[in-house]
């Protein structure tokens, strides 16, 4: 598996430790954080590490874990909570001088992701992770990936990083709009007079139900580091929490699309997120999410499918920007 220099550095750190272990030595504990946005090759490194352990015939000492069942399915990993329970040792409590029970640990992640926390939809952002006392206290190595592996233009990558970190300004939005026009052949709108400044957006068509479509759009937006695309615009809209989905829709989602169905509770939307409307009266208009109103269901049952729908988006309000479309 061909790796770039950043990826190879991660593999080399672990390889030297494994070689020492196989020689009967007591290698130094590896505590490593691999940080970087999606598209930088973190999953590729994880696959390379798994292959390394297989090639060295020591896969029995290597465990992949992830906090959610969705990511576990994608990574062929085990749920983190189950591994933590199985590895728990009472002696660890009396030997807390060495963290994690003297086991080596590599964390892969992106502190600038935007996952929800229960019913609070805001950005999880660690603005200075490298200098953080917590990171430096527990982890001996921090490797940050900078090389984009998607082949996207540098200007586009830089702009999407600013979207991700919520640091866009008016000029950036104009440039981002320019990129979208070029990459997706979206017709340019040079001038548009808006009769009102606030709009509420909807994602729906005859094929994809509202709930399903907005979840997929949000998921793709997060994975590709691109702004969220919303398919239809109306002057008023209330996004229901599954009321417009029939029983048959739920059956299809739960059987054929299990991974995607599991993220129904996890809409990767956040206040301040830039969006563009591609269809409807406000075609190709940039805006910014200013409010996300949730609809909390009173009914909470043990059934996993219904439990995931306990919280849902009721209304998404977008403030439209005239400046971004005049560039």
C-alpha cells in the first residue's frame, strides 16, 4: 500500500514498536494522535497498520475500535465501549502512573468535525489542539495530516477548510461560490433582488423523502468537506421528524440501507454553516444557517429504530446573502 510521507511517519512509529515487541524487548508505549480533516488519508493509514500486523503475524495484539456502530461497520472494527469493558483490569486502577494500562494507543480523528451532542446542534471545535495541556499530557506524539488525497484544487481545499473551521468571510463565500460554479456547472446568477432576507430551506423530491434526503446531503457534505446543497427552496417550511415517511419507507431504510438509517439522529448541521440552494425560486443563492429548531418526541421506546427518531430537525432557518451571488 503506497503511503505519502505523513502517512508513512505514522506507520513507522508503530512498526518500530512492534519489531521491538517481537524481539522480546519491552518497547516504549506508543501514544499517538493522528489529526486531520476527511480526505487526508487517515482511514488509509489505519488499513496499512492492520496489514502490517497481519504481515508480521501478530494481528492478535491489534484491535480496531470506534465509538459508533456506523463507523465500526465501515472500518470492520469493534465498538469502543465493548473493547474497553473486555480489556478492563483491576490492576490498572492501582497502576495509573502509566495511562491506558500500558497499552499503546493511536487515536484517529478531526477535532473540527460537526457531530451533534444529543439534542444540542453546535460545532465541536478544539481551536488549539496542539498546544492543549490535555493532549500533551496524555499523548507523546501528535501528527497532523495536511496533504489532501482527493485531488481537489488547492484553492478549493483551503476554502472548504475555512467552511469546516467556521472562518469564512464575505470574500471567501464569493470565491467558494465561484468554485461551485466551475466544479458543478451551476448557472451563474449575476444579479437577484430579494424581497425578503430570511428563508427556510427544504430538501425533498418525489423520489427521496424529506428526512432521508437531508440526512444524505448532510452526510455527504461532512465527508467531502463541501458546503451543504439543498435541493428546493420555499418561503416557509417546517421539516417534520418522520411524519411524512410511510411504514414502507422505514422498512426499506432499515433493511437495505442500515448504515445510513442509523445516522437519522445524526444530522451534521450546525448554526453558521454556509449552504447554497440549487433549485426553486432562489436558484444558486448562498446563505447561512442561523437557527436549527428541534422537535423532541415524547415517545421513547427501546426499539432502536424508533429511539433514533426521538430527536429530529423541525425547522432550519437560513439567512440569505445577496453579496455572495453578485460576485
